[in-house]
C-alpha cells in the first residue's frame, strides 16, 4: 500500500540551486549523499553533451565549496560535490517515516523528488519540514503505489525536446513528414547531433519498455 509522490522543491539555499537556475537546459540528478570529516558530499549526475559551462557554474555556485568530475560517459558526467548549505533536499528525518526516494532530478527551477511514502503522515512530515524552512513544496503527482512502477527511463531535457518536436513534425510517420536536416535547422544544431540525440533517446525508451527476459542472443 502507500503512495508514490512527485514533489517539487525550491529554495535559493537548496544544494545546487544557483546551478539549476543558470543551467536550466542541463538536467541534474542527485545520486546520493554522505558525510565525512564534517563535510557533506553529494554525487550528482549531469546529463548533457558538453560540460564546460556546467562546471563553471558549479564552481561559482554558493552552495558548493568543492567539486570533482569522477566519471564521464556518452551523455552523462558524475560529479563529487562538497555542499556548503544547511538545507537538505530530502531531510534525514523523513527516513523515520519510511519515505523511500526513487529519484531526485532538477526541473522547473528546483528539485523534483519522486518517492514512495507509506502513508499521509510521511507526506505531512516532509511538507512541514519544508514549510518551517521556507522551502517551496508542491506536489505534482500523488497516486496509489499499487499502480505499476514501470517509469524508470530517464530522458535529458534535450532528448525530450527533440523527440517531441520530431513526433509532432511527422518524423516518425510513413512517409516522413520532416527530414533530419529540417529538424537540425529548427533546433540550430548539426544533422549529426540530431541523429545522435534521437538514437540515444529512443534507446533509453526501448531499454525501459522492452521485456527484460529477452536477451540479444535470442534475436541474433
């Protein structure tokens, strides 16, 4: 039983708040946090094609005292960030109420927490903690946890944008209503970038929606 909630949080002193505001086109995902030598260390993923701008912004963020890129993948970089703020995205006390966090991602100028809550008391405790600290607390969605939790895919903002534009422009129709060149002109990017973003986005959706019981060898 219980509920699954998507909650939007915003405050100038939440971790990486300034970075989220200044780099709104880059999606950040909070991975986990630990404390060592009285320092709060967070591991955060940044989903983008280039990382120079995001690293400059992170370095200038008043809630960040140190950062280091620890891993780089095709369209994702992982940073170890030393956080310099008293506010937490999800307070420790929420664990006492049984709140379990699925994901914490940046969106709409703040953080969006997707979590399972065993009852309304857990949601109330989270809201009151935020209210006492003037953290904006908005429930975007709230539904029964008996609903299947299959939404585990993750698209960057740019991937979501290009899929949406391509779909409504007729790119996936037969025959196609628009070419990659036209999409490239509309987005002011190269034809190669259009192809890469479409393939990555489609691959992410396929990974999340196809049956996991099937292995590539079965289709060889």
